[in-house]
């Protein structure tokens, strides 16, 4: 305890003994791992935090107190399971069965600016720890052929949200519907945008963020990669060791692989372009030069076309496909289109299962709706066409987060804080 009866903070080393100083210095190195545990919901109490970090109760208490002092988490002074009284309870206990203090992300703490661009519009949001969206700007529906104009507009919308909230910003993240080449951050193939191939989106985004007076790093990634990262930390992908995410948003099909908590992006950021797996050799011509790729055989436009519907300009292709699947599922042409796309998607997933051997598959966008429409058909196609599927089946689940690419974009900005809370917020 310090002079006022509170537990010492990790950085409070001037008036403590040598042994305590040593313990707190060890605790300083645990700040990042501790914050990630609370951020991802894996440490709901101080007792769980102690066990997960493998440190003493005193060190865990000091770590939690420091994170609270930084405005990142909240330590509930009422122990879990205490029921408001003074005794024990059914919460996660500490030593000698004593109930443990609850840990949660700070409700009014810092935020990250998240931005997403897709073929039918763009949107900005503020995202706190825990993957919680705290504010969103109205989505825009016109995407200019000039990436600087679009990114300037989305950052302007985000800056307005920040000004209104009054919160500290730790940085900004951008999700784009394109492979993003590393280390330069160029959008190699924004196929469904009118942007030039190789647009330096990260540099443009960083310039816009800096011009808006927003602090922190400005980072960029592929939208499905970021959706997978968000789902792994906060959604349907939690606890998976080898997570495969496949999704179709407004146009095209994307994929991502998370291995042991980290995105597998290949040697230069271009791995898992699953949209260009051929699932119908006699099928539609694809932008990549091949035919019958998932990108053109299993996206919203393919569904509308197979159902004999002409896309309208009033709402996004994704919303039109969702509405049709929801409102007219028994109509013969819609039912036939649903089965056709499920079979194409299942064939692609089976090939990925054979190559990657994931322990879980999650589906987003229209693919999530197809899973809801006929889960047994999709799972049967994957099992019948994959070696590992036959040996017991791979769980296929729907994504659970709203705006998961936005949440994933925010994860990019939060990562430096998760790595080194003191250094990032100094």
C-alpha cells in the first residue's frame, strides 16, 4: 500500500522497497499482456489475470492499478460474487476463496479512429477497447475515383466524431477492399473501386490523419483480414488456433487466416486471396484473368444474377441480396440461386480446408446469410469434398460482430497500445 492506502502503481517506484521495486518492474513488462487479456475478455477478474500472467497477486494488483491509472481499464472495488455485501460469493475467487475484483475496459477511455471504404460507400467510427463501437458517422454512398478525396472525407468525418466525443485518440486504422502490399501500404488491386492499381493508400491516409490534427499512427489493411482479426479477438473466432475467415461484402470474395492470434499475411501482405480460387472452370470471366473464381461466382452480384434479378441503384448490392434471401427464400429462382452459391462456396471452402487444415471457419457478409439459409447443405459439401472434413468436420460458424472490418481497423491502431501501454500513451 502507498501512503493513502491504495495499492502501488507499476510506475510508482520512488518510495517502495527494493523488493517491491523489483516486483513492479517485472509488472511493467506485464502491462501489455494484461491489457490484451482484458481487451479480449479473457481476464474478467484480477484472479484470472494473476493466473494468466503467471505472477503474484500483488504484481497483478499493481499491473491492474497502473492500467486503471492510464485510463484504460476499470477495477471494480466490489469483488466479483460479493453481491454488494462483505462476504464471499459465486464469482471467480482469489486466494483462500476470497472473491476477486472485476476487470473491464474503461467506458470513457481512449478510442481509435476506424475507417472503411468499399465499393458502395465509406464510413468512419470511434472504437474503444474491447472492440466496442462508441460512435459512427453516417455512411457515404459515393466513392470517388480519387483515393485522396475519399480518404480525406472519411477522416474529416472521423475528426468530427472525435471533436464531439472529447476523447483521446490513440491512432487511426483503415480497411480497404484490396490486397495491401507490405511494407509500402499500396492497394494493389482495388478491383471494385475506380482507384488506380497500386494506390499508396497508407501514405494518403496518414497525410489526411496528420492534416486533421489526429495523434497516433495511421495504419491500413485489407478489409477481410481486419474482419478476421476482430472476430478472433472479440467474436466468433475466439479461442481458435487456426481460424479461416471467408466473406463477401458488397462485391467480390475475400479470405483471411489467423494463426495463434496473428494474421497470416504472407511474405508481402498478399496471402489468402481466396476470391481467386476457381470453383467453376466454365464460369464467369474474373478480373484476375481466370474464369469461375469465387470472386465472381459467390458474391452478391452473382446471387442476384442467378436469381434472375437486375441490381438496382437504390441500395448496396449486399443489401439487395440480403433482402431477397430474407423476403423470398421459397421463390423457385431464389431457392435455386441459394443452392448454387452454397455449392460454389462449399467447393471453395473444401479446397481451403485441404490446404490449410483450420480448426474453425467463420463466414461473413452474404456468406453468413447463405449459412443461415441451409447450414446442412453447406457443411455437407465441405465434408464431402475435403479429406479433413470427412474425418470429423470443421466447425463452420457465422461472424458475430457488426461492422467487423471497422473493428478490425481499430485493432490496427490499438496494437501499439497493447504492445506497450506506457510507451504508447506517454
